[in-house]
C-alpha cells in the first residue's frame, strides 16, 4: 500500500463523512468478513417509547407509573427517558426516590415513599428472588414483537410488565442489504433478550444475534462471532461499546454517539446511521484495488 493511495482513499472517505482515525484501518477493512453491530442507538434509534403497561392484580396505573418514574429519574439509560416521558404525558404524580442503585445490564432500584421499587429485565427480578409467574409470558409476547420487556416490583410483589419499543433507524435495512451485497456477514450484539433481538434482526436482515450480553461481555461476544481466519469489525455508539470498539480488528463509532466510543474507534462516521459503514467498506475496497 502506497502512502499516496491511502491518503487519497482517506480523503475520499472524509468527503463522504467517514473519518479514518488510523490510516491502516483502510487496509484492515478490506480483510473484514463479519460486521457486528450494537443494537441500541446503532441499529435502532436509541430513543425508546413506552408502548405497553400491563398491571398485576391490585395495582393501579398511575401509582405504578409514579413509582417507576421516580426510580428512573435517577438513571441515564434511554429506557428511563421513555418511562419519564410517559409519566409526564399521563400526569402521574411526582414522587421522590432515595437509595438509588443501578445493577449494570439488569435494571435499577430505589426506595420510593417508603416502598422498595425494582425496575428492570427479567434477570433483575430473579436476581432479587422474585417469582414473575404468569407475567413471564406477557413479557415474552412483547419481546417477540421486538419490544424490550421490563418488570416493575413494589415491596417484593410484581406490579407490572412494561413494554418499550425502540424503532429501527430508517437507513438500517438498506445499509445491511448493501453490506450483504459486498459479501459481508452481519451480526448484532445486545443486552436485550433473545426474542427482542431476533425480531429486530428479521426486520433488518441481520444474519445472527448474540443476546443477553452484559456490558462487559461484548468483547467475548465478538470473539464468539469471529469466523475462522476472517477479521471482524464492530459498530457501536455507547460507553459500553468502547472495549469492543478497541478490541475489534476495526472499531467503527457512530458520530452521534458518546465521546468514549468515538475515542476508542478506528473509524468515526459523521452520519448517525449505518450508511457510513457501507461507504467505509466501499472506499476501502476501491483503494485496495488501486494499490494492487
Ligand atoms: P442495551 O444497551 O442493549 O439496552 P444494557 O446492558 O444497557 O443493554 O441493558 C440490558 C437490559 O437491562 C435492558 O434491556 C433492560 O431490560 C435492563 N435495564 C438496564 N437499565 C435499565 C433501566 N434504567 N431501567 C429499566 N431496565 C433497565
Ligand atoms: Mg448502543
């Protein structure tokens, strides 16, 4: 590879909104056979909306929403935003939380007006020794429709199943198709459950998913996806994605993502969606072809 052709290639990429932070990423990309995508904020908008709230017997909507919102007010997860918007829209009375705790990859808890409130994935509940019984099937149903299913518990009793939908970015499907046309295999890594991940995958044409991954498990998931001799690229946007971005053969950060992700990446996309990934591969192929 001549320095000149690399310079021309990175210049052409920059015009398309693809910044190569490291010159050799252009060469590395041409050897990639698997592209692994983060789900939330990469394939999907990362701006979920509350779509369902199914109450357990003996609980009323406003008081559950108030308590859950009080806990989520302290969280920075996109799910928290969805719940807060819904609570505001429904004029649920404001309550205050104390002793707030986050259990990474599981959910959140706090004391709200004397009650112990837990909100999170199924594993957040089982971790606390709670039996979610018949509500488990309601959660699975939501997940099969591509929604994230959350559970809320008040004083050790399951109070509600909450469905949150994070729409797929409009450009995701076509971008994945274009990557397929370049002979790439596309995977998705997510902390969400299997059914939710599979619904998003079939909506976008993603070949396979690794779901239920805890934030510190993304690097191991990448290794699981690495096929034989091929190189692997990872595309992500979040703080949680930084280790995987650094570990992948080529780390690609969505430009609208967090600073931590951008710093860890080899390539930064100015656009907020996957079209930039297609452009990066195209420039790389063209550049490497000129070299040979
Ligand atoms: P992802 O980035 O794929 O959403 P996370 O590791 O951040 O993965 O979260 C995994 C799961 O933990 C979420 O899908 C959700 O079920 C639960 N969770 C995390 N944070 C919260 C929160 N603030 N409120 C409710 N549930 C949460
Ligand atoms: Mg993300």
